[in-house]
């Protein structure tokens, strides 16, 4: 983490303080000296941080650097804040002659900054000297630090041997069946089959079970198992393979170079159907170094990887999809815990009556992770089987999981330690969110960008880089994708409880963040999340950069005069929040989240927030919207309230050149599009509602010019008359290659032609369209459509037909309040990939003539407010209709 902090300081100094310091000639050279020293320290930090757990001297040295970087950040941000205030008051250099007292104040301020910077310089000098004085000047990944006894102990405990098979295996029956099929019946080409997932998921246990099976042993003429590990050396792995496959002793293989070993292994494996297991792979280079030893004889040979990293798996064999075992469900978790806690007891009925109650509390902490269950089950097996002894374990769960360096927490920690520095801060940040919280990927990405965690890449938006970070964390099995959008991108994520607790523990240690439950606030933490209730005091949070609230139900009157260095203020869900004028002092603020606060007014001091990037006003009652919002040049994401009564009137001059998201904008009678909105040419998401027909031509031209548009929501619904409800005629979308999501609400005489839809459209929602012609005729020809919602009165005809071959990629279909539709005919071969179907309040609908029988891929069916006869047939499993639905699982 210190590596990230120093990197951030280097960037901040280069981009900000040097520019500001031009007027402070006595300071600038010292600031540049600090920048140079931080750059030199950065060279040592990665290896130093890897050593700090086992060497207290190194840990103290890294902490000194971190604290010094924090101090530098505080000086820089405070200096910028004071300079901005002076400019805001008109107290600038050209007024010094007219106001001598201003010049005197400026001299005092310069002297104070100069003194602070000299102090930092002296501290950095002391830190540099101490590295030599304490004997910690040389770091190497292969030296003392990386071979410490604790780390070596963990690696040895993790070392896998195929003959050491775990007997208490539960919940893997389906996994073993699926992987066994891929091994034996997966075709003749050599395949690399990768088992991926977070540490402790049971990847190695699963592969051992398959490797030892009699069917596998009979199918492959040559089998070998090699443990690779984080401390990978190609020569040692090849020597191990030579021993397992060629029968060579260590002395013989040590006389051979790498090329000779590869050649001998390849010759031996020619003509053989072989199975090689490479366990615990951390780097792509492993396959690059070893693949020459494994010939492809087109005879069904297989190589199995176990790895935490998806990119490692795909690098080895992009054709072979990685396999990720699931976490254990409640039933399997309890079975594994009871087997470990009572190893000699077979009859589940003879367990103590209290064990289930306390066992469930233990399992909640484990979250279905086999490693954690095994660790705690083993601990319980060494305790007396009494209520009081088990209760002690429940009350000390976190300590029990972390006390042994070879146990759960340290094994999970390896993924974090080996992550690049730019991912570490992003991972620790998720610790701010509550337990079991499904985190919006969009929200998290905007927070990361606001915090400055995301490193710019040439010609890429920061949000796109942040999304790559998110995918990388998922690929490293540090977080999980909970849901994905229709175009495959991440929608929400979740974090396993144990990894979340590790992130919080590590973040608190590094003063990166803290979580408050009504207690006094940690004054050293740089970020705070307030869960459930307000702390008793917020006076000692002057140095925090982020303040987030979760599930705070009490009214909050926020005074921010003590937190003027904030970058992030997220009040989402705080009921009846009040903001005073002090919010205008937050000149560093980049993210202001007010969603679901029902706030009624924004203070006029908002005009000072010139660095604001995200403003979220959804589910608020702010009225009027301050005109100054349209002049915030750094604004990237702007969400207005969805309430239909409010019309937002942008001024003639709109300066939001960086704006990517504009949602919830109500368009009235005035020609606001022609007067300024059409200058917003970089929008990716646009959501408009109101009297759009009056601006048909201007709206069409504007949308046509938005070449980067990804999501468009047009809502012409109005209570005045049908003409106002009409969706304006939009230009063809055929040139909008990025547009994947389209929501249209309002009267539409007929659908646009198939060739005029966006070429990569994956999600479409129609509502209140009053279409007379069956929309399926055109929509089923959209080759990339995955999600289709036909909602209230979108179609008012009597019959719908889905033709054979239509909707080739459709995964989700919702039919809602189509009260005129009586018949829905589905031909064989239609919707061949449909997985989920929702039918809600279609009062006359009958599925004929063969029901849903042609849709063989359907897994989930949700029905609501349908004719009683239809519901009864499904619920009672009677009649011909149920015969057609019997392979569907009702939700």
C-alpha cells in the first residue's frame, strides 16, 4: 500500500504543487527534491512490503514512508485549498499593492508552507539514513525476505501431492462429473483444462479426486502431477517432470539444461495419451516456459491447471473455457463442518442438539469456503464437544482464522500481496461497503476515479481503465461478479466475507480506511464508512478523503467545516439529510452522491465545487437545480431526479465538455437542445423524458452525432395527449456501433426497420408504444439481442409469433401488461438460447399450439397475475400445458 501512496504523491507533486509553487521560488526546489526522493524510495517499496510481515524493522520503515507520504499529501491539499479560497475572495497578487495586509497574510502563509516542506524534507532524509542504519538497505524477491520461515511454512503447507487425497469431500459430485467428461470425451486435440477460483475453494482437492479415479487412470497411459507455486523456477519444474515421467534422479536431471529436458520429455510423450497436472500456477510465463515439453499428438492428451487467475488460464488455451467450482451451499457446508468437527461420528442424528445452532453461526463466517470450514472444523475437533467450548470459538472466529500463519487468512493474503500496486488500493476500498452488500460496479468505478486510483492510459477514458481493474480483480479471484449486463460487462460485484475482513484489517493497519459503528472516529484513517448510526463526534476527521454512509436511518445534518480535504462524499440512502453552506469549502470534492436522500435544496456554495466529477441527484427533491452545475467543467456523470414534475432548464452556455453520463433530464417547451445540450458530444449514456416531440429535429441530430453513445433512454410519456406522448422520429442508429442498450417509452406508429437498429444492440425495452403490428417479426432478426422487455401496452395486437431461427442470442424475455395479446405461437428453433422468461399480467394470453416445448434452454420461469386457469395448470402440474412446461423451474 505504501507503494501506491508514494506513486500517488509523485503524480500529485508533478501535476499540482509544482504548478502552484511557481509563485513560491523558495519552495519549488524543495518540492522537486521530495519528488525525487519518493521516486527513489518507490524502487524499494514493492519488495519491502513483501518482507514487512516477517521483519519488524522493515515494517516500521515502510510505515514511516507511508506516514511521510500522507503528511506530504496533507500539506499539498491544504495549500491548494487556501490558495483557492484567496482567489475566490479576490485576494490575488495584483491586489497586493492596494491591500498591504493581504500581502502580509500571504507572506505568513508562504512561511508556514515553507516550514512544513522543510520538515518533510528532513523526515525523508532521516528515513533514507535509517534504512542503512537498521541493515535493511538491500531487498530482493529471492533473498531473505521472500524465504522467511513463515512464508516458507505457508508454501510447504500448500504443497500438493496427488496421493495425499482428502477423504472428507462434499459438494463436488457434479464438478467431478463435468470435468471427467471434458477429460475423457473432450475431443482429440490436446487441451489445457483450467480450474480457477479464490484461495481455499477446493481446486486442488477437486483435481486430486479426478486424478485418482480409476476411469482416468485407465484412459491415460502416462500421468504426472507437479506442484508449481508462486516461487516458480522453470528448471525445477522440468526436473520434477523428468523425475515423474522419465524416472530420472535429481542428479541426472541437474546435468541437463532446459532445452535438453524439454526435448527428452517431448520425445517420451510422443504417441502417448498423457495427463499432466500443474498445480497452483501464478504466472502466464509458466505455460510459455513449459509448453514445448508437451506435444500435441491429436490423441486426447490433457493438461490440468489450478490457478487463481483467469488470464493465466485463457493464456494457456483460449479455446478451453476455465472451470470455476461453486462455494458450498448450506447443506454441504454443514456436512463438511460436522465431518471435521466429529471425525469419528457417522450418524448425523447423534450430533449434540446445540451444534446446529452454533455451527450455523460458524458457517456464516465461512461463507461456503471449504478451506475456512476445514480450519474451523479441525479446531472444533480438538475442543470438548460442549456448548460452552463451541461458543468460545464462535465468539473468537476472526482471531481463530488468523492466528496460524499457515491457515486461512495468510493463504488468502497471498493473492493481495502478489497484486500490482494499482489494484491493491482498489481492492482495499471495497472494505468500506457493508457485509453481504452487492456493490454496483458503476458506483465503485466512479468512486475509484474520484479517488485518483486509476492510472491514465493513452486515448482511454478513466472509467474504461477502471473497468479493466475490476475485471482483473475478478480474474484474480479477489472479488466475484454477482451480475453482468446484457453486453457481458460487470453490473454488480460481491466480496467473500473472509476477503472483505482481510481487506478491512489490512486497510486499518495501513490507515487507509476505517468503519464506524457509532464509536469514536479513528483520526488517522484516510477514509471512513459510517454504518447504521452516526458517530458521537466528527471533529477529528480533518484529514479524511472519503466519507461514505450506509444504512443510516436517522436524520443527518452534516457540517463539513472539519473535513475540508474530502474527495468523496457519498450519502446515498441517508434519510432527510441536510447540507449546509460548508459543502462549498470542499474544493477537492470529486464525488457527491445524494441518491435516495430526498434532499430538498442544494446550497448556493455548490458553485465552488469546480473539481466535481460525479453528481447524483436521483430520488431527491432538489428544486430548483442550480444553474452553476452546467458550468462544472470537470463533471463526468450527472444524474437528475426521475420525478416527472421537475423540468431542468440548462442555460444557453453549457460547459460540460467531459460529461459522459446525463440521465433523468426533463425536456420542456424551451429549445434547450439547440441552445446548448447539443454541444455535449462525448456522452455515453443519455436519458431524456418530457415533451420530446417538440424538439424532434434537434434531438435527432444530437443523437446522430453521439458516436460513443452506449445507452439511450427516451421517455415521451405524458398525461396531456397522445401527440405529446409520441416518440420523436430518430435518425437511424446503424452507425452507433457502441449503442447496446435502448429503452423507448411512448407512442410509436411502427418500429424502425431492422437495418436501422444499432448493429450491436443487446438490450431493448419498449413501453406504451401501442404497436399494431407484431413486433416479433422485426425484433427476432436482431442477431445480438440478449434482453427484451415488452412492457405495458407496447403491443396491442392479438397474436405474436416467434419464428424458427429467430432471436438466436436472446437470454431474457419479459412480457408485461400486454392485455390485448391472446395467442403466442413459438415455432421449433425459436429463442434457442432463452434462459429466463417472465410473463406478468397478460390477462388473455394463451401459449399455443405446443406451449413452451420448443424452448429447450429455459431454466427460469416467473409468472404473475395470469388467468387463473393458466396459473392452476402450472401450480398443480396438470393438463397439457404443464406437460409443455415440465422441464422449467418456476422462480
